[in-house]
C-alpha cells in the first residue's frame, strides 16, 4: 500500500472522484461522510470490488471530538495516516449578505474553516506520531478570489480563510517536510448547486467561463491527487486554481 489517505466529504461529488482516483492508484482511502452513509458505503464497495482498499467513516468535521475518533478508527483499520484531503464543504441558499442569517454564516464557517483546521490538527498529530512527512490538500474555491456577491459572500470569505490558513500552515510545517497545498475549483458539476437553490447554475454560468463549460469532478480530482503525490514534492503553500480560465 502506498499511502493511507483520509478524504473528507468523499461519499459524493469532488471528494468521491478523489477517493476513486486514489484507490485506483493503489492507495488506501478513508471515505468520510457526514450523513449520506449509503453513498459512502456504495463507493467503498466499488473500490473493494476492484481490489482496492477503502473504509467508510462517519464524522462531522465541524466537531473536533468526531474528527479525533475518525483518525483513531482509520489508524486502527488502515494504519498510520500519511495524507489528508480537506474536501468537505458547504454553501447555503443563494442570497445577499444582509439576507443571510448569522446561524447560516456560522454553519458554513464551522464546516469549511473549523472543520479544515480540526482535520489538519489531527493529521499533523498523526504524521508526527508515526514520523511521516505527510501531505495535506485543502479544497478552496475560485469564490475566494471573486467574492461571490449576491450568492454567498460568507462562503467566499470562508474559502479565503482556507487559502490563508494553507499558506501559513505550510510555512510552519515546511521544516518538518510536511507539505500543505490547496486547490481552488471553479464551477464543478456536483449536487452543491442544488443545495444552494439552483441546480442549473452550472449551465447558466458556463458562458462566463473562458473554457465555456463547468468542470467534471474528475477534472478537479486530478490536480488534487497530483499535489498529494511525490511528483509535487517541491510545492507547498500553493493554491492551484482550477477554474477553466477564471
Ligand atoms: P457536494 O457534492 O455537495 O458534496 C459535499 C460533501 O461534503 C458531501 O460528501 C458531504 O457529506 C460532505 N460534508 C458536508 N459537510 C460536512 C461535514 N460537516 N462533515 C463531513 N462531511 C461533510 O460538494 P462538492 O461540490 O463536491 O464540493 C466539494 C468541495 O469543493 C467543497 O469544499 C466545495 O466548497 C468545493 N467547491 C465546489 C465547487 C463546485 O462548483 N461544486 C466549486 C468550488 C469549490 P454527506 O454526503 O454525508 O452529506
């Protein structure tokens, strides 16, 4: 087995594509989910049927105790964790800032920012215990650069926080040989747009993208998997924008 990788929020969407590509590359994958157990277990079954190693593990990344339990379980079942993808993320229904409640804003920050930080803390502990020069890839968004006005500025701000956190943490950990990077996807074909109230958002916005189309989850997973690999051994603190020209 090459690496043991936890991919948060990987029962579906971009995370599932990352998990599938990692498993196909011979890595053991922990498929984290919060509520959609069926999707996560189905993905694990598919990986195992193809001869790969995968484990479905439930945890709300916003809850530090659940994150600790997740890492303990993965270490017991798969061995020391050597990589983490902080993919779990949420938006909320599209609205202007003043139409968005404080509770909604706090929920988005709990998953996108605190969840990323809780998982990084647990991963760094795990890397240090096992003496692994681990690697972390955080999933940001092109929204961090555009601000997402009248859609979800709080979500955009949460992703900007993820990028700044990535930069600083990478510098703190570089002397230990631990790398921390981020990928900022643009518009990608997943369920996230339906949850934010407009399932057809990718089709509406496609003409504004220089490549004239949204990404598939697989097209975002490829650079994430590459950043995890030794091929990216001299890259840390970098956010790789994957926005089709945006
Ligand atoms: P998605 O299809 O809505 O899937 C989100 C995943 O995150 C689900 O597996 C969900 O788990 C999980 N999740 C949400 N909150 C969680 C929590 N608190 N703890 C654990 N898991 C949690 O989303 P996606 O489009 O694939 O997005 C993946 C990442 O890419 C997110 O960080 C998102 O912000 C970012 N992104 C997406 C786009 C896009 O256009 N799709 C663009 C830029 C950035 P359950 O299935 O159990 O609910």
